[in-house]
């Protein structure tokens, strides 16, 4: 196995400077069997540069920063880093002494795989990486990722501290304040000329180094250009720097509240006292809601809102105004509308997910995606059933169970008919019909797609335009797995303006509580999740359901 020689320098100069390779391209790491492709860090380095941020410098992937990285760049070998240990802090001094003594000589990256693929040999090739931190470690994932140098100064020299930048240097100008205080003297003309001569003397050396770099960059650019010119190639987009709320929530999932810093605790939004947990940050909630739409298609058709109360009361017109024809001098009769109200209570659903300690400790695993996928699947499954068939007891009232929804008859107990579907569609008032959609499960949908009219034309019309849905009798179809199958006495099809007829209100999008104790003896951490949601019919006349019966 290729091994990089460890080089330790004890020379005067910038105290606490360390440099080395945090990751190398082309060969699998010793312990995680990952192969990092050249260029994998390009997007995240560009994103850090645009945001004027730097990945953190940690020790063993935990605790407070021990310093700061000054330069991070990709070259022909891998990801080369240069930084400075903070000798003004106990953590930085301890890490500095450990590196000098040879107790720490490895580097390791903390990252999230954005684009990766698994080969037949089990090795994973990483095409794009979102870099979060680079740590000084005793045992790196790759034995080739090593600290190449550490600089120290004679005893008593103060450690100079610099600003964290990406491929960019800053220079401080000394200016004399009025009165000319010592240490703030304005440089003389001779001083400036001397400095200019020194800069010119080193220009040739710097130019040669730049030429070598340009040659290397040109070679890499040629390879990238050739790759992009291949058929089907796509251009990589910039990775978005991680928000502090998301970082804090991931830290909460992995290690609990006790391991968070003060700023990260503040970033978590505390739920109400009865919830006993933390609300997930906006990005995490967005992932879960996206998953719920996939499992609960009623959300695609109904109108969805939010509330801060235990129930939602909507005013409803129960009687329409009545007018009369009258003669020129006849008395006019009184008329008026009557109004009532519809109440939609908000119910609670809850579940928990057990995650192994090993999974939480594995930096290569995106724990956000794992937990959100599990929660989305379970919440989507249970609320999808309730929105369609719920009885209103501790759950939303489903539109198929609401007595105010009208019924159409198929005309046959077990066989769907094309004429029956046409009659059923036009039994709905035109105002709702023109904004309506069909809802049925996949089995019914397969049957409907085979139906033809009297001229032998399929009632089902495929979409010939991107972004437009396929239609049945000119109206879109929503496939809902919880709708009944075609059978005698069932209601396999619903048709109507779901956005007008059905409302969904979210009280709490997602609240998660970390429980490290209940299943600790099994090496698991339990995450309790809950959300509150209500749903119900507000205008039953806008939907009808088709019954499999003769009359």
C-alpha cells in the first residue's frame, strides 16, 4: 500500500502551521472502501469560497475547533490542506503538542456524499462530496492521508493568528493615527522601496510556480472539458453551504443536546412544553413533506393550510338567497342567505424510529435522509388512509366516509362501463366538473385504461406534452393506493373538485425527541416523532363517488 512519508519541521516562522493531504484520489480508503474521484471537492470548495466560509478544523471529528484551515485545494494527488492550530486555546495547544510528538499524524474528512455509486466489488466511488470538516486524527480512514509538516517557533514566541480563507491572502496596512503613537509609524519612502525590491526579487520564483500550477490546471481543465463533451454529460451545480439550523439538528440526532454548542442550541426551535422535543429545521421538514406527498396523494389534490389552534372553524353558507318575479308596483318579498360553520379538529399521529449507535457514529452516512425517509413513509401511509377512509375518531374524516358526498351508480355490480363513467362525470355541476380530477387505485386504473367508447376509442388519453398529466375524459387522474378495488358494493372511483371540497390543516409539521435511554442496552437510540394534522369535507357537493351496483 502506498504510504506518504511523515515530515515534521521544527523551524522558526509561523507557529502552529500544519499541512498535508486530507484525502487522496484513485485508491480505496483502508477502512471504508471508498474511492474519491478527482474533482469531487470542486463544487463544495466553490460554495465555501462564495460564502466566505471554511470547513472546520477538529480533532477526531468532535469537540470544539482546534484551529482553522487557511487553504484547501485539489491537486493531482488529492485534497491538500494548510491551516494553523490555535495556540491560544487549550484544545489547540494539546493538538499541537500531539502532532509534534507524533501521536497524531493523520487527517480525515467529515463529509456528505452528494453523488456516489457502488461497484460490483463493493467499493463506492464518490463523484461529488460536500465537505463539512477536516480533522486531525490518530487513525485516518486512509493510511495515505497524513500531516506532512508542522512548524513551531522558539519558546516564548507568541503564535500569530490568521483569517480563514480559500486561496486568498489578506495584508494588513499599518497607518499612523494622529499624534504618531509608537508601533503605528507610517512607512517611509525608503522602507517602501526596500519592500518593492524584495517583492521583485522573488517574482521569478513565484512566476515559475504559477506556470507549473497553470499547466496542472490546464491539464485538469482539458480532462473536464472532454468529459463534459461526452453525450449525456451534465454540468455540476454549486453545493449550498450547510445552514446552522440543519447542522445543529444533525448534531442533536447524532449526539444529543449535551454535545451542542450554545449557538447551536439557540438555532433549534423549541416546541411547546407538552411536546417535550425540538422542531426539525425548515430544510429537514421540507424533505419529510416531500416524502408524504408521494405516499399521500390527497395532498396533491386537496387544499393544504396550517393552523396554530386545536381546530379550524370555517364559515359555510347553508341557504342561498331567493329572488322572485314581481310586477311594477307589487311588494317585494324578503330574502336572505343563511350561514353555518364547519369545524375541522386537528388530530395527532406519532411513531418512533430506532437507529443504531454505529449508524449515528458513521460520518459517511447521511442520517438526515435515513430518519426523514422512515418518518415520511410511516406518516404518509397512515394519513393517506385517513384522508380517504377515516371515520373522524382520533383521525381526520375521509371524503369517502362523509355522508355529504354524493353517490353515482355504475349500473353493474362488478364491471365498470364506459357509458357509466360518462354519465357519472356529467352528474357533477359544471362549475366543479371543469376543475375536477379522478381518484382511484392502480388496479382500477388498469381496468379504466382498457375502456373504449362506441367508436372504439380509448377513454384514456396519454399526455403528449411534458408536464401535463394523462387524462380520463379530459380530466386528470390521481392514483391513490387507499381507494377500494372494483367489487360489488364498493366505491372504487371518486370524481370532483378536491381543492374546493376537502381541506387539510397542519398544526405541527414535525417534532422529534431523542431518547438515548429506552433501548440503550441494545445499542440503539430511539427518535420519537409526532405531528398534528386535521382534514375534512367543507363542501360535499363538489365531489361524487361511484358505487358498484345496479341501482
